[in-house]
């Protein structure tokens, strides 16, 4: 088997931690993928609150490599370390703003910045509502420097029957935004035919 494709998954402290969990689960199911995980301290709390106390150890067990958010010298902090891209899910406004304006004070934001400078895909599942002008300007700035802003919105046209289906669809869509052929996820698609 050829070498596994690295994908970084960052989980920040916004609500919607189950989406980050499902992304890691989906990626870990693929034997061609090596998940590099970085979780903010606020995300640790959100994971415990929203998913349960077993979420964090389970995520760490699924990851190929779990990086401490304080380890600014980790492999994923360098552009010379080959990965296919990065997803931040959920992405807090604090993390969005730090990425947009180059405030590289932790590994999650530094790894995201590396994706941008290396012209790799960075998918930010920004989770906030309602949005004020500062949030929107940060989204514009992040988009202008190469990030993909993908709010975690349900695909109601697929008529999901459960919250788990909604979370899985959002997770698969985020993975597929990386455009890595060997790491594609089975997202349902709109076909337009009746």
C-alpha cells in the first residue's frame, strides 16, 4: 500500500463539536488517510458538553497523530510537512479571526496558516449566528487569502431523518471540499430529477 495522505483536523470551541467528531471518524475509516488532530482548550470543554466525556479520548485514539495545541513546533506547523489540506470543524469566530488576520498564537491557527501559504485547501466550518459586520469581514478576509468558508448547514432537500444524518452529510461535504480523490466521503448529492 502507498503512503497514507495526511489530513489535519482542527476542532475549536464553537458549538457543533459532533461535526468535528464525525469528520475524524469518517477520515479514520479510510486506510489511505492519516488524521493529524489538533484541539483547542475551548473545544475540549465543548466536546465534553455536547458529545460526552468519552469524545476526547475516542478522538485521540482515532487520530494517526494527536498534536498539542501549544506545540507550535509540531510537524504540521511547517510547510515542508506534506498533508493534503485541513478542516477546522467547528470553527469558532476567534479561530476564524486569527486565521484571517495572521494571529498565529497556537498550533491550530499556525497549521491553518501553513495550508494557506502552501496553497493547500483550508476548509473552515464557521459556526455562529447571527453574524455582525466584524464576523463577515473576517470571512471575506479569510476567503481572499484562500480559505473556504463552509458554514455547517443542513441539506434539507435530502430530507434527513435524524440529527446523525445531518451531521454525517455536513462532515462528508467538508471532507469532499478538500478535493482529495483518495479521501472522498460518500456524501449524498442533489440530482434535480423527480
